[in-house]
């Protein structure tokens, strides 16, 4: 493991806006980044994500809506930060891997951070949730021969959690998840399209020992009670407070 990141990066950050010199501006996408001393998770859901009230799974969505769900983003792994530069290692990623590293300069002033891309020309402004910096903990799924292997990472900051469970099978090659899903649907392979979308990210709060999902790449889970996957074993990999803080 690398050295811990500076403490002023810890906690839950909500993006307020992203801009580019070309004139792009987005203030509506819901973007959350939860950072412990080394580990992080990130979730990004566009305002125009398909809505399907009453859905219980991908089967309730049309082909066009599945392609819309593929526009979501999220990733997780270990963060290194040195000399004002952050490098987000993406061990898990909702989208296909990029050739460019996820690297940016950053400056924190109080509860606001400004991030400027190094390999892509953008600026993001973030604001930290006041109750998210302690305690901090991170858990990783332990491989178990009795249960199908599935990578996973759970990070907790204060009463906030972000959990990522990887797909059961690797993602096929493609320029974007939307392209992969579109190609599968074009040949009538809806099962492959749903499998490509099966990386599950859940964000929420833990209150009185009960977790509640507030945002997820599986929209039908939003509003439901959350518990760590009970079929698989999680191991604590980072903590500033008592172990077992997650329900």
C-alpha cells in the first residue's frame, strides 16, 4: 500500500460543476467521491438517466433504456497524492479502461477543492460533506472458492458509504460501455448487454445502524435498505475507527 493521502482529501466530496475551455459545463450530473486514507470510490449519474418506476431489474427496461443506463460512470481503487497531484488507480470501473491515467492537480481550501485535469483539459469544483471525515474505513471482498469470485470494495466516511461489486465476468473490449451494450443488443444478445451493466455501485447513508441506498447504478435499489453482501467475506483494509462500522 502507498502512503496515506493528505488528511484534507478525506471524506465525501460532491461535485458542484465541471467545465472545459471549449465551453462544456455540467452542474446536473450527480457525482460523489468518498475517500479514506488510501482507498476511494466514485459514482456519477447523469440527470437524464432513464427512469422506470416499479422496475425490479434490467429486464424491465427497454433496449434504448439499457443503452441510457450505460452512460453512468463509477470506479474505485487506491488514490496516491503527492506535491499537489492526485492519481486515481481504477481497480474497478463501470466503463472500459482508458489509455490515459486518471491524474489531476488539486487545491483544497476549507471544504472546497478545485481539480484540474492533467491528461484531459477540464476543471471540477468539489464540496465536502461536513460529517464525512471520521471514522474512515475500507473493506475488500475476500476470494472464496465456495462462492463465485467477484471483486468488491466498500468505503465508509462518517455516516456515508460507497460500495462497488464487480461484474461476474470481465467486460468485453469497447470504446465505451454504451458501445458494448449497443453491439450486444444489435445481435439480439440481451443477456450479454445486461451482463455488461452488472457492475453494481451503491451510495447511501448509515443511520442508527441501518444503511439506506440513495443512488445506485441499479436504479431500482434506490430507497431500499442496504447491507454488506452477506454471502461473501469482507476484510478490513483501512480504518480510523472501530472495525465493523458497516451493517
